[in-house]
C-alpha cells in the first residue's frame, strides 16, 4: 500500500520563502512503515528525509540537506541510522533532478540490502 500526500506551498510568517512539501508514506508489511519527506524552497535550499519506523521501536533515518546553519556547510548529509547532527559536509548538483536521482539511488541500494538480509 502506498499513500502519496502533496502539501501545496503555503505562505507563512515563519519562513521567508515558500516551501514545497512532498511526502510519500508506505507500509512495510506488518512491521512498520517507510517514508520520504521532500521539502524544497524557492532559494533552492532543501531537506530530503528518509525514515523507517518499526513496531519494535527502532528506526533508521537519514537526511540530505542544503540550507544555512552553524554546524556544517550549506550542503550536508545526516547519515543513518539516526540522521545525527552535525552531519557530514558534502556537495550536491545544482540541478534538482540530479539531487533526487542521487537520493533515490542511495535509497534503492538501502531497500535492496534490506530485502537481501
């Protein structure tokens, strides 16, 4: 079962730019769920969060980010299994399609490894 929810951009007084949110949530059998949350801003800042949550209480998370902060470079990756901060400095393509391709390739590798366990 796959549920897709798209949140349209909303103007708000918290963020100076209008974000676009895209969420994909899918169930992992009876043991938990997987989800991706993509948030992209007009400034080309972004956050792509992947999460696996299990009924056992364990989780596996990672996040690709591009935004100003005080703990890493603007472009950084929060590695699994807990998407820890401060994360690792990295570089991303300036083309959003390449960024999504990179993320989806990494997730495809994760899902394949998961099923091969």
